[in-house]
C-alpha cells in the first residue's frame, strides 16, 4: 500500500490537526520523572471525546509501565517509552481510533480490550503509539488504561509475520493486529506528509519585499484559510 493510498481519505485540515496533536506538552528525563508527572492522575477519569471512551489510570498500571522491564522493552526505545508514559493522558485524549477486541486471556471480568492509536512527536520525528485499555463487565470498575507503547515501524510494516514477544517466543499477528497496523501507519504517513508540505510551504513564501499575491502566500490557504501554519 502506497502513502497516497493510505492518505486518500484524510484532508489537509485533518492532517494539520494530527500534526498539532502530536506535540507533547511534557518532557521527562527518566521513568521516575514520567511516573511523578502522572501520579496525580491516578484514579481520575480521562476522556477521549472523539472516540467516546473514558478510562482511569491505576497505581498498579503506572507501576507496570515504569518498573516492568518487559513492558518498557515493547516500546521502540526507553526514551520514547518515557515520553509516552509522561504524556499518557494527552495521548489517550488525542487518540484517533479505537480497535476493540475480546480479551486474549479470556478473563471473564473483562468485557473487551480497546487498543487506541495515535501519534507522538519527539524532536523532529513522529512515532506511532498504542494505548491498551481494559473495559470491565462491572460498571463500577469501568475501564482502565493498562499500557502505552511507542511502536516500532518495522514491526508495524511486517504485520502478518510472527513477532518477538521479548521472552524468546513468537506471537502470531492476528487480523485485529493487521487492521491496527494499517490504521496507525495511515496516521504516521499522514503526519509525515503534512510535515513535508509545511516545509515546502515555508520555502515557497516570498521575501517581505514581494507582493502578497505571490503563490507562496496562496499556499497558506491550503492549511488554515490563508493564515500561518499551526
């Protein structure tokens, strides 16, 4: 699948919004810093209005995300995992799609597992992110954010092939995984495409002594009705 096929349904305005939402408001130099950034959010409802889903972060899940070596290794790098954990509430609220499925461990208490996909920017690079949420049958338990993962691009693009489970075994890619990979790659391609368009637009802008009717000014209209880039 080509980038154009991936992006055919996403308008420039949608790509611009995705680009803005990829900016993370917090930085963290260590997992301890990330944990401290999120601790105040424990037990507080977080909502993604786009997807209509509300969930909470538990102390147990936060400890798992910041202390479990296997969980950290699932991300593309420790630095990306740290950034994702420090901004997990932001990533949850800005996620673009939800791909629910039955619990793989067949836990009778779990109604379904949600996998939310989004984009995170670090430096000049963009990264796909997956947030796993467990929704319980008991309404009082609601839904809980279980983990966050900064995805490896090569793992996404090899969807359909077995992938390392970090314990020496192999995990088969299910149809659900294929669909998730396809959707998150679509987001990643879109935000990268917009980034290139933004660079090209800046390069085409005329110098101050040229007429505002120059095509460089007209290009701004592609993004927000003639204003500057977000």
